[in-house]
C-alpha cells in the first residue's frame, strides 16, 4: 500500500471509535466488526470482504501503541503531506521527507520525520535503518509465507496442533549474510551511498524504490561468496508447530504472526498464512457455525408424530420430538451441538427430516394405505394448483 493511502485513511473512523479510545475499546470494536464482515459469514460478498480488510488494517495500526503514536503524529501535522511547495503542502517532496535525495540528514526536522515514517510504514517488506551516516545498513522484514493444511472433519472441529515444514530463505551460513567471500567484505554502494534506495520523482510526489545498482541491499559485493553467489541468502528447511483453533472452517485462512521467512540485517520475520482445507464427513455437514445432517423417518412417524433418536458429533444421541403431520424436508434445531465459536460458545445442530416411501409393500401395509387413500378421497390437493395454472 502506498504512503498516500496510509495518510488519507482515518483508522479511528473505520473502527468507529474516538481518538481517545482505550485499547480495550479498540479491541472490542474490532472484534464486533470482524465478526460482522468476516468472509466466512458473508460468502460471495465482495463489499463485506473489502470492509473486513479495512477493519483489519486499522486494527493492526491502532492496537500497537508505537504505531498508533506515530500515526497520530502524522495525522496531526498541519496540511498533511501533499507534495512539493506550490501543491498546498510542505516545501519539500516525499523524497526529502525520507532522506532519499542521494545523501543523509543528521539532526533536524528532516531526519525526525524520516524516522517517523520509517517506523510507521515498516510493514510488508518495509525497511528500517540500523546505524547512522553514509553506509547505513537497512534492516528488512522477512517475506510472508503461505501454505495449505488439510484436516479431517473431526480434527477441525476439535482443534489440533500440526507440524508445518517450511522452506524459506535465511542468512547464508558461509558468509553470514554479507554475500562476500570469506576474508573479504562488501563495499558501500556508490549509487545510493548505502541507503539501499533511490528516489523517483513523479510530478508533486517523490517515490522511493530499490537501488538499481545494489538491488536494495546498500552494499556491493566484488568477490561473491561461492555458497550463495553473493546474494547473502540461502534456502533452509524448518518445521514449526502451528495451533489450529477448534471450529476452524473449510477455506478459512489463519495468520501466524512472525512465523514467516526470517528478516535481513536484524529485521523482523514475516508472517505465515495457513489455508485450511477440511475433508467432508459421512454424516455431518456445516453451515457457518452450525452442523447439519439429514435423518430418514418413516411415513407413519411423520404423519402421526414420533420421538426419534439422532446422533450428535462426538456426543451422546439426543431425542427429537416430531410433531404430528411433519412435512418432508422440515428442519429442527438442537441448540449447542454445533461448532465452536471464537467467543467460546457453540453453534447448533440442524436436523432435516427425509420422509421415506417404501419401495415394496406387503399385503397388510398395502391394505392400510388403501384405507388411508379412501379416507381422503374427497380432498383434492391439486385442485387449486390446476386452477392457478390456467390464469395468465
């Protein structure tokens, strides 16, 4: 997301809280909105999905005290950052703010503002500086990693800890991440003077991009490491234990913060996103937090009423009372026998009856049914239907 997007968004308004709201109020509002707009509860609703992303983005900033202070400081600056002088804003462009004009600023407002932005926008592969002056090394956040996990219906319902094997890049053990051959050291990039980036001006805005000479590292390797060929990175395998919460649904995406690829030059690790696939059950289905099932009943049970026993998931069967004249396809609710919700409560079990018609009749059953048919011979169930079909 661009700097302009961050500065123009009112995260307090997105969450519906005041600027003086406490962390508890922010968390409470976020949870309420997240439940309302969660993709699992609004399947196929693109507007709800976009709203959910906005709410999550706002919470990421406001729930962190440091980011919130930086965000408040930026928002309180008069006139905002609208480009160069003559565009209605401060008399410098965004490149000047970040100290990206080919040199570094030490002391003064420019450096303080650059530090402020560096902290606020150090996300999604962002960078932060370590050290001062020319030749500054840039700490880089590790990349986000995505993987798929397939679970049985029961493990998804109960929750489970699963081992996940990840292959990601880490610092090369031979050169310890410098990219230079043993006995040599990289030199500061002469193009960006070690900052790892350069500024490209577009009208009234200045945008940073990785240095084309050092590709964002801030260093140039003359004698590359034979193991990593100068990249300073090497693929490595590791296994982590990921906890999948009880009640996770098919298609749900779980974020594990700080479990992604390692950072560079002291930068934080990225995040791990786990896509959940739940295998179907032979008896139970699922709609949201409710479990579903279909139970066969006989015609006499549906017509005369009955008490039938139905299974529950990993629990004792329950007795369901069918009223007299229960139609085929009617659904009954058994409360508290569904999937676990995030707030600790349980969904319900929805039982749909399927009236079975016998394919073979003995003489006694046939005689009884014929008497039933004769008893209702005067009732024309389809008369109204036929009459309505004739109308235009």
